[in-house]
């Protein structure tokens, strides 16, 4: 039996909008930080029945994943693509699970598809040790399953531009990641659906300064890389703040418009911003296509993490549990 795992990642410059949805070709470059502690494990073994099947992976160390029938279809169709790409014969039982609870409101498609891609490769290697594909090659294959998964092959930083995804060296290597969870259920608008709706927003074509979404994202990308190189933490925070709001404004102005932000999330973001301004330090803050607030703290700001948790952790969460 083959068993492999892969990490999730959080984007600071977002992949939102596709040039081609069949190959998940993005409209702009993105930059992500690997979440090494949030992983999906995939196992693959021969199936005696002539079909590929998926089941949740069970184990004390795992949190069970439940895939919808659409989710299973997408997962198995990516496995089929991998079989063709690697020349794998036969039929297989595939199982997967996360080491983080699925109700933690963390998108697991990046880690799931990266782990499935790595598992198919490990299976091929177990049959033919001389078979070689680089991480870049695997990342390109994984992208076909779910775009953001192509960045999960590189750690800690990955850049994904028109060429491919690859590692990018930045001076900050280790950040402390914390998610403030405001919503844990299934999203009403999936990120794949969001990708197709945002291109209809007038802000995608041009904003009040005459810049398109692609121009804004690319400008922020070069400014963010420069600010990391120069150890300019406040500037990095400001760029990431503008970037996630830009993406959410696209959601709010697409047709039909939609939002992930509840009043509570908006209020919390306001308070976080005020605290940052008052103290002149804090974490990088970002949101994906969801209501949960991701915070990345510098190592030297360990004490800040605790006091931010004390101040901003939602009081009511996961089925109205008060803690
Ligand atoms: C908001 O990779 O989930 O998290 O390619 O359709 O599977 P598909 O979309 P997906 O999109 C992720 C969008 C995002 C931003 C990001 O991770 O860059």
C-alpha cells in the first residue's frame, strides 16, 4: 500500500479568475505560504473490482473527510488523469483524510489534490524505480485537479505565474499560522464557482484608477516580494490586506453578487486593523473564499499571537459552542 501526505497552503496574492477553466490556467500570478501542519494523507492500493473507488481514510491520527458525490467524481477524475499521464494500469482503492478537522473551515482541496498527485507518482515509482518526474512536473499535473494544489509542492514559499508554480526564496522562512474560525459549514459558493463569477465584475476590467484586476494583482506581487526582501513587515501586511479585500470586492460586485463576510467578521477585521494601527505591529491577515481569518505571525511575535487569540477568537463557533 502507498501512503503519502501533502500540505495545504495559504495565498497572499490570490489566484482568483481563470483564463481557461478546463486546465485551471490563472488570470494572474499568485504567492503562497505552505501550511505544513495542515496535511492530507492519501493511501492507494490495488482493487480487486474493476473500478477506482474512494473511501474516507480511518485512523486515530486522522479527521474523517466526507466527499459529496461531485467531490468524489472530481477526485477520481484527477486520479484517472494521473493514471493516463503516468501510464498506470489496473484499478485502485483510494482513501484520504486530513490531520485537521474538516469543520475547521480550512479549504482542503490544495492538500487533497497535491497528496493524490504524489500518491499516484509513488505508486508508479513502486512499479518502476527509474521513472522520474520533477516536483515542477507533478505540480503542473496537480494543477489540472485543483489550481491552488500546484503551490503545495513547494515550501515554505511558492509562486505560480504563467510559466508554472515553483519555490521562491524569501528571507522569512518560518511564520506562525493561526485561523480565526467564523464559519465551518459547506460554502454556499464554491471557490470554483467564484472563479467563474469574478470575471463578470466591472472591477475585474477596471477600478477607479483605471487598473484591471490582473494589473492590480501583478503590481502587488512585485511590491510584496520587494517588501519581504527588505524585511518591511508593515508594508507586507498592508499589501496583503488590500489584496484580500480586492478579491472580496470582486465577489461583492460580480453577477450575481455574493459574499462570505458576516457582520461579525467585518467588525473583527475592523478591530484587527485598529489594533495594528495603534501598536504598529501584528500579523499578516488574509481571507480565502470564505469567512475565516488567517493570520501569519512572525516568530519574534509569539506573545502577540496569544493576545490576538484572547482578543479576537470568536466566542461562539462550531455549533454555537461557547468557550
Ligand atoms: C480563494 O484552487 O480551490 O483559495 O482550481 O477551481 O479547484 P479550483 O480552485 P481553487 O481556488 C482557490 C482560490 C483561493 C485563492 C488561492 O488559493 O489562491
